[in-house]
C-alpha cells in the first residue's frame, strides 16, 4: 500500500511540474475603441520553456473590425515563414522562427492594427496556434490562450 501511495505521489509531482512549465499567448490592447478609429493589439507570449518557432492564427469579428495593418519590428520572430496574411474573413495567420530562443514574459510576436466598423462587443481569439521548443527536435507546445474582448 505504501508503494502505491508513493508511486501516485511521484506521478502527481511529475504532472504538476509539467503543468508549472506553462506557456501562454495573449493580447494586450485597449478595452474601448471608436467606430472609424484605428487601434493596436499586440500578441504576446509568456513561457517557462525555451521556444524558437511560432505559428499563430488570430480570429476576429469581421463585421465589427477590419484588419488594416501590422508591425513586426519588435517581434521575436526573425525568420518569417508566413508574414501576416488574411486567409479568410475574420482570421489572420502568421508564423516563423527566431535565431535565439525565448523564455520569459511579455515576448512580442506581432502587433496588429484594427479599425472599428460597428459598435458592440468584439471578441478576438486564437485559432490554430502552436509553438515549438528549442530542444533540437522542435517539440510542439500548445499554449494556453487568452481571448480579448473590447467594445467598439
């Protein structure tokens, strides 16, 4: 019985340690935007693991917001596989890698510029998003995602 209890405790500690090595991707920007006004929304990453490749899809309500541009001058991504593009109405995708890995908080991936079209609540979220560890094998990491809501 002691062995089973010891084994379960060790297993739980291993799972907890893996859970603590969290990676998340989120937006930073204003919570209010005016109709006709342009605002920026920055895509940021926090990670306890060393990352060096990123694939991100951003979804937004195209009835309320129009994607009008982007800025990548402060991006962790130095080798662009996919420059930001709009694969369909209400979605933008981008991806690439970096020479140096990133581990830390507030790493900027991209800043998107939107224009408000119609008043109301707009939810911006992540679609198919994956990061890859700088471990020599490109191990996939599925980050926790945080949606963003603002009023137009």
